[in-house]
């Protein structure tokens, strides 16, 4: 099991920044470099002998990842600026605003008592 864990760690380490920043693309004199927010998670397991009358076994595993495109760095005419992906910002922002609104409502309700 240790070798599997080591292989997963090596794979994630090699991916690194390349998973967050894409290869620059040049279009009509403008260079575009996509940017994403990425995360990975992995699990492992193992087993062994059981109790006196039961035979023990074990195994495990699991993993996953996600990537959300947050925008791109755009270089044109000697200037570079970050242009956000509005749809991704809204998708991330809506749950945040909802939670903040619920928390604020509870705080106001508690202060009224």
C-alpha cells in the first residue's frame, strides 16, 4: 500500500502548477494563458487480522479532483491583465452570498432578542 501512496504523491507533485495554468496561446498578436483553481484528494486503506472468531480482511482506495476555470491572463500591446471568467465567479459567489445572508439574518435575529 505504501508504494501506491507514493505513486499518487509523485503524480500530484509532477502535475503541480501545470494544472492551474494552461499553455499560452497566441491569437492575432494577443497571448492568452488560462488559469484554473484545482484541487486533488486521495485516500488509502489497509487491513489485517480480525477478532478471535472472525477472519479480517481489508482494502481501500479512492481519489478525486476538480478544476474550475477562473479566468485568463491576456497580454496585448505590451500590457498583461487578468480577465476573470464571470460565469465561474457567479457559480462560486452565489453559494457564498447565500451563506453570508443566512449568517447575517441569524446574527440580526439574535441581537433583537
